[in-house]
C-alpha cells in the first residue's frame, strides 16, 4: 500500500460517513482511483486502532474469489470471518460481479454489527432492484478522474514549466491516475487509456448488453467525442450516422431509439454525462436537445487525436466536470432564443456560467454577455476564459481566468 497517493476530498467523505448506518457506495469509471481510495480508507482504519480481524477487504474481481458469483455464496463466505466482538468494517471492491449482491449486503446490515463500503464500475450497481431494496439506506460517492488541482499535486514538473503549459498537458492527457507512471509519454499514455477504454466497453457495456453491437457503439462514441459541447438529440445523431451509412435505419426512427440506448450504455459505464436543457425564464427542464460531456479528456484525445483547434469545447468539458466535482446539479441554460453554457444549482445557490476561449474580440464579448444580461434574476453570473483579464467585471458579470477558477476552491 506504500505507493498510494492521497485524494483527501474523497477520503474525507468516507471518514465523515464512517459508522453512519448507511451503505457507502463509491462509483466511477474503471481505474479512476476507487480501489486506491478503499486501500487508503483501510489504512486509515488500521491507524485509528481497528484490529485487522475487524476489517474484511475483498476485491471481487480477484481470482481468489472466483467461486463467489451469487449472493448466497458471498454471504456465507463473508459471515464466517465476521468476529463476534466489536464493529466490523466490510470493504468490497467491484461488487457488480456478484449476482444479487444487494440481498447479501442488506442481510449483513441486519445480522451483524458492520459498517459497509462498496465500489463498482457501472451504474447497474445502482439499478432499480438495488435502489428498491436499500432505498434511503445508502450514500453514493461519485469518484471522478483527477481535477486540475489534483493533477498538479500528482505530477512533478520542472520549475521552468509555466502554469499554462501544465494546463495544456492536463487538456491533452486528462486526469486518469494511472498515466502518472508514463510521465507524459504520449504513445504509452494513450496505450494505457486504450486498455481502460476496451475493458469498459467489453466488460461494463457489451457483457451486460448482449444485443449491443460493438461497431455501432464505437461509432456513437466517436460521434459524441467529436461533438462535445454541441446541442444534439438522439434522432439528429441517428440521422447523421444513417446518412453517412454508419447505422442502417431499419424503419422509421429506429436510429434515434438505437442511439439513445447506446448513449445510455455509455452513461452507465460512467464514460459520458448527458445534460438536459433548462429554460431559465420558464423555470422548467426541457425534454429535447441536450449535450453530452466525456468523463476525461484523455479518452477523447486517444480516440480522435489531440486537436488544439477545438479548445473552446475542451475547456467547456473541463468546466462541466469541475461543477460536478463541486456538487452542483448542472443544466444547459436557455433564455429566449439564446443559450447559456451552464446553469449550476445547489439547494441554496445558483450560478450562471459562460465558457469561451477568449473575450478579446468585441463580437464574442457581446455575445457571451448578452445571454447573461437577459437572465431575470440576481444569482451570480460568470464568464470563464483563457484571458488573464485586466477587466474582471462587466455590469456585475464576473470575468475570470479559467485556471484561477479551477484552482480556487
């Protein structure tokens, strides 16, 4: 466990929930650091005086547990090791491989004095059967790849490397922790990302969706990667791919439904987030036309090659992920005929955000400001750009340097 790198924000969430009578579930894409987080938590418990006998820590994808595939075997195996005295901490990694695992988890809660921690690499873990059985009795901790702030602590940079150059590396390589071993060697890094991506596609998507076609999935994935930050609908994607001969449209509107199904699979494997549109004046969520953002820029660049020309969309994706990390519910805003990049909400807080590469040209400045000026309420309005701005406010609308915003939390 020596090589573990601390990710204090996530570890603190586990510590704050310790001994609370809820199942703690850490979700996130494969290799984003969930197992390391559980190892860190295990170490924390040991250092806090919990005896080894009272910590049961299993990675269910290890061949050591190859005979445990259903909840009864799982329950019987673990029960044998739970001591009679004191609270026992149950830590289960990649639990989705155990069929109906939720029944065993509920039984541990009822039968023993335990505190339970789980990880899983796909959203089927939180499927309806599970939610019904454990409704209101679990807390989900969504783990993401490294933020830019974490990225700066993960890597060592020569003193001569500027902050802009570090940010450029972040945009190019993304934040999957495993890449640290390759020290920005692009070929090796993209090879590692390809390995993770293939595992996600084969294990977390195609194994669970027997009707799914790998080629169609790949085409939709590439389309979404090429159109990050663009407003699309499953029908429009289906029509474009059908017109290009990529998806054969067997009858009316099949393509749209097919596309929706595949996007849903990508969401369930935590590769993409779909974001709905919100009518700011009408105060309602719109059913049509949203945007899709990728979980990590490294995957996009591995699939498409790194194209700096699309920096505007790339930084928009970075801002979206940062808002999610900061626990906001995020929507695309619509005010009249104009778009607002993000409406970010918490129970007692709301932000309106425009993201643009630069505010230098008067046309861009006017366009970005105009949308925000049309909003009829007084919540904070921000424009994030790559300009090191000397003007930091326009009629109360803040103009911030993106890197400062990412680092000031």
